[in-house]
């Protein structure tokens, strides 16, 4: 898992089609803007009590889960990591 710090307006690209932009804070909540193809389903995940485990929203389709896995795999191969 990658953990990064971003300043307002900074972004992270995932593959060629997805961009996650940090747009600031509101109270204790960070705000993200996600640019992605309309056909890609995006869902939230829930943080476990210990703060280390994340679970996909049950509405996330198998196809979307597989697409995310493929994007992550391509990025790891591109960066020379496992």
C-alpha cells in the first residue's frame, strides 16, 4: 500500500485514465476529487477499527475489482516493484 501526503491541488495519477486530486480539508475530513472514465465504478471503503485494514464497498462489482487489480499490477511492473 502506498501512503503519501499531498498539498491542496496536488494529485496522483493511477494508470492513464484516473487522477485523484486533493482539494483541501473541511473540519476533520479531507476532500478528494476523482477524475475517471464514466464506465469505471468508484466506491468508498471503510477503515477497520485498528486503522490498518480496508474493505471495498460491497456495491463494487467484480469487474471493477479486477480492473483495479490490473491497474495496480501494471503500475507495479512499470515501477519495478512487486
